[in-house]
C-alpha cells in the first residue's frame, strides 16, 4: 500500500459521517455517523478493500461498486442484528439502501484520495 492509500483508508470513512450529518441536519447525527462509519469500515469495508485489491479492482467503477456492495452488506448485517418488527418493509429497505449509499460515498472518498490524479500506472494497474 502506498502513502495515498493509507491516508485514504484513514480518511474515507469521514465521508459517511458527513453524509449522515447533512441528511439529519445536526451535529449529533454527524458525530454518530463518524463513529458508526469507522466501525462499519473496520467490520465490512476493510475486508472488502482487501478482497478488491487482491483481485485488482482499483478502477473507479469497480471501487464504487465494491463500496456500494460493502455498504449494502453492512445494512444487511445491521438488519440481522436489530429488531425491525415495528417498522414497515419500505422503511427497513430504505435503511439498507441508505447504508449502500454510505458505502458508495466512502468508496468515492477512498478512490479520490488514493488514486485520483495519481500516475496512471499507480491508479489503474493494481
């Protein structure tokens, strides 16, 4: 891993916290989003990143796809661990999709920090 990738790994989950704070419109949601984003990044995002790097999936589109899938996996994990009987099916589905969106945002931040404007051989040949 090069220096930019390490920085991206540390900074990209901030994107999820910023998204949560913007969606909810308050500082509490931002702080909660930051904490949750790093927990989900460690539990789901890091394994997804390792698999993607080993397979050479570092292009822009593949990075976003893997991130979105990791976010959806985090949503399904959260769904499996929580009680949802008081919520409508659409509400539960919206929550899972929202976590997919968080995964997309984190993977976008990761790619922009790690690979955007990097030398072509560094950003596309892994």
